[in-house]
C-alpha cells in the first residue's frame, strides 16, 4: 500500500546515502519528525538539492511505501541560519521520536524564534529545574546532547568539549 502526503516541513538535517542519494530529516506539523530518502539528491542536476538544505522550510510531497521518499520539494522560507539555530535543529532531530507529532514544537520551529533553551523546555528538559549532573550546582550553564545532562561551566570544561551548547 502506498500513501502520499503533501505537507510543509522544516529540514532538520541530511546525510549522504550511497552514490547520489540523501537521507533527510524533516519536522512536520502532521507527521512530526520523519526520515525520508531523496533519490539522486546529491547529483549536480538534482532539482531537489538546494531545497533540502538544513534550515529550509519546504512544501514537500512524500511517498510512503515501506519508508518515506521525498518526491518533490519547493523551498518556501528559511529558519534563521547560524550555528546556534542549526544546533537547535540537530537537537530536535536527535531528541524527538520518529512520527510523533508535537504541535508546540512545530509552532516553535515555524516561528523562527526557537533557541536551545526553548526547544529543551518543549521537549521536557526545562533548564529552570536543572542542576549540574556532576557537582549539583543549581545554576548549570551548558547542556550536553549525547548525555542529555546539564553541567556548570567548571564541570563542562572538564568533559572534554562534548557536543552541547551554552544556556545563556
């Protein structure tokens, strides 16, 4: 059975697959976070390539057979692109479940005002109630992605620069 969806999405990230394909991570209002394959998206003549860059807001036609495939996409806007905003998109990619809708997260991303702190709050990791995982300091300054933990500045510097971001 084949399903077809036409929806607005935010491109969270993409990875190369095989010779010319890409695996793209999208966040949609109706489907939540999904992973789709874009056939030949890395070829020079690909009509999809420029539309499927992280941070782009797109209208996309998805075909679902066993998995999602991006058939067509058109860029309609952009998420603010800087190192912090791209980190927010990676955070959403890594911390949200495949196919789980979250209207609050969609609205936050769509507004273009998402920060690491606001995304963590929506995902249930509100820094207001956090303490440093290592020393118990009640004023953590960093969140580490791979560990899903908060650290104060002193303990964070001892972690060996893991992937994370500053809260201020």
